């Protein structure tokens, strides 16, 4: 029976590890989630060792059967960790040695935890990133569905948190579709870069046993093998990329969450979250708080912090491997968990939210059409910069007189310019303003319908692949 206090690397040492340091250096509580990947790597490595006669056929059979037993123990949550198990990799190796004896003790031949860990992590990313991509696609589909319900709903558009121009709610909702598309493109690029197997790089110089790395890569589902053993074990670019992509996703969700939180206030009243995605107050019985979106906004800060943590970890770290790199996984795992959870919650909140078109229409400030008034003059021949200045003076008069811009009489407008004619008030309507913005990508009704089709086609094409 393996001594539960004996480390797999303890031959060099005469004294035991300080108990506090042993606990301090243990990471199995973090990297436990890699058990499936670690067993897969061990399985492929054992086959490669058999191909070069390190294992006999019988030894290989014992090891593969032992790995199946370990997998079953993990599945049933029956795996028993020991004090000496610093991480999931050493735990699996210790257990296979218990089961298969000397055959199990050969499993680490020609490899290091340095290349084993990175192989496990890359395999993990190849498994979990497609799930995150699927969550983002679901959010995109939800945005399309909600936007289709509100293709005729007009709302104020804002710059500087001040009303600027009228837009369609559908146009606003679809404005999140495209950042998510870019986020997904980044994920796909990261997945391609994760498709490189480091196993066989050893501690830093490459393995000393002639295993067929390309055959191992094929067994594990990698498209390529790493080209430089030093780079393979020391590089953490990909992990930082993943966390950066997660941070970008969270930034996008956080900004839109901020809008929806603001819109759900009594002062705006544009949207109401469902009770399923709201909470109450422990003191004030009337409260219905948009906590789901506030938590998404708050968790964005957490993921941004993980970017900084990884950057700080890697900055100035010498090549190739140092134990500092054990700290790369907590920010990676938490960033992925937090982002995946946030995407699902945000999707549910948007899916179940009730938008209030009447309130949005009532909130439209008459001054939203000032740009249209300047455009009217420009179409009549006045240079836009002159029209802009002139309309600014007209707006100032309307504000002082407390008269809506659209209600200023033609005589008042003509006192500023003879270019104003009887058709000016027909041009000063929300509907006219929207119809003018039919350029591709604009908020005009036809342009938004065209945008629908492009968004739907994006999703449909992906589903065919």
C-alpha cells in the first residue's frame, strides 16, 4: 500500500514536508475538474509506451483497466484522496500504481507534470469552450426573438445618457447580437490555437523515449503537436486569451445590463424583469430589484480581475516552468464558470422581460427631432454646419418659450430661414425620421428587417456546420 504521506518525488529528500507548506502547495481542490482529461492523457500515453515496448501487452491491459476503474470511482464520487496527492495528476498516478503495481509505476516514463498539466488544460478547453459558444448562440437567438416582437416599437436613443435620436427597440436589441458574434469568433480562434498538443515536451527539453507524438495527438483529438518543448511547457498565452475573451463577453453583458437596470426604474419604466429574475428587499416590502442583472454587472469586475491576475502572474516569470504557474488555473476556471453562468442568467432575464412600448413612446422628447430639422434644411440646400447652428438657435427659442419643437409655427421657423416651407412639419415626425434611416445598419424599419435576416442567417449557417 502506498504511504499516504509519501510524495511521488520524495526520493531526493530526507525530511518530510512541513504540514503547512504541504497544505499551501496542494491544488487538487482546484484541478479536480481535470480528472477526465487526465485519465484520457494517461490512457493515450500508456498506449504510446506500449508501442515502444515500455509496456508489455499484459501491462498495458492492466493499466487501461486500472484507468477505467479510476474513472468509475470518480464518476461515483468514490475516489479516495490521500495527503500526498498534491494535484489531480499525482492522485491519478498514485492510484494507478496502487491498482496496477509496477505497470502503474511506469506510467510517468518519458513525461513530466509540466507537459501533462498543459495537455490536460488544453483538452479541458477543447471540451468547455464549445459549451460557452453554445450559450452565446442561445443568447443571440433570444435577442432575435425579442427583437422580432418589437420591430415597430420606438424608443429614445441615448448618448451621454441624454436623449439623442429615436430608434427602434428591435435595433437596440440586435445591437448586442453583433458584439456576441465577435466574441464567438474570438472563441473559435482560441479553440483553433488550443488544438496543439504539448505532451511529449517533458519538463522542458523533450521526452527521452521515442513515442509517436502525432499518434498520441490523434488519439487525444489534437490537430497538431507543439514545435518547441520550451515554449510548450512555459506558454500560457492561450489561458490569458481565454480569460480575455471571457472578460470581453462580460463587458458586453455588463453594459447592456446597466441599460436594462436603468430602464427598469420607475423613472424610466421601459422594461420590467420577471419575478423569476428579480428579488425583493429584506426591509422594504414594495421592492422588486433587478438583482440578476446587477450580479452580471458585478461579476464582470471579477472576470476583469482575473485578466489582471494572469497578466501579473506571467510578467517577468523566467522560462520554462516555475511553481507560480500552479496559480494559472483558479482565474481560468473561475472566469469560465462565471461567464457561462452570467450568459445563461442574462439570456433568461432578457427572454422573460416585459418591454413597455407605450412608456417608451411617451418618453420621446420632442427635441429628438432637432437633427431631422437640420437635415431638412440641408436637403433644401443649406450647408449642414450652417443648418446645425441655425437649428441650435431654434431649439433655444423653443426651450425658452416652453413650446415643443414640432409645434413651433411655420412663421417662427421662417423668421430664421426662408427655406422652411409648409412640408416642414410633415418631416418632423418620428416615423419620418425612422424612414430616412434605411441605410444598411440603420434604424429604419426596412433596414432592421434586413438586419434580422442577416442575423438569422448567421445562426442558421452555424447550425448547418
